């Protein structure tokens, strides 16, 4: 059986959502979301920086989730909508 540690989760094929938006000053930025981790968002000035930089934040996000004992939904394992009432009280 595979040990589900940080390295295990970092190597999963996460569902990446890329997009653009503008900040309060009207400046364009690029973001990366991960479908399976509703609280995850990484922003950068260029799409290249967003794609190259999100993995470090993902590592820290997963590390905290593991330390807190949070449920980590693996890609392809659970397609249910997040329980927003409990995530955003």
C-alpha cells in the first residue's frame, strides 16, 4: 500500500484551472486554481510565472492540510461539490 505522505500528494495529477482577472487597480493578473482544493489560489503577473510558481504554494497547502488532518480529495476520486457552509461559515 502506498504511503499517502506529502510526496505522494505532490505527484498526483491535480485538475489545474487557469484564468485571468484584474486587481483593484485594473492590472491584469493570472491565476491557478486546483479543482480538488477549493481554498487553493495562486496569482502571478504572467501565465508562465503562475505555472512555474504554484507548485511551491501547493506544497505548503498540502503540508498544512496533512498536519491538520484535513481530508484531501484526490483527483478523480470525488466529484461532489464542496460543503461551502462548513468551508465558509
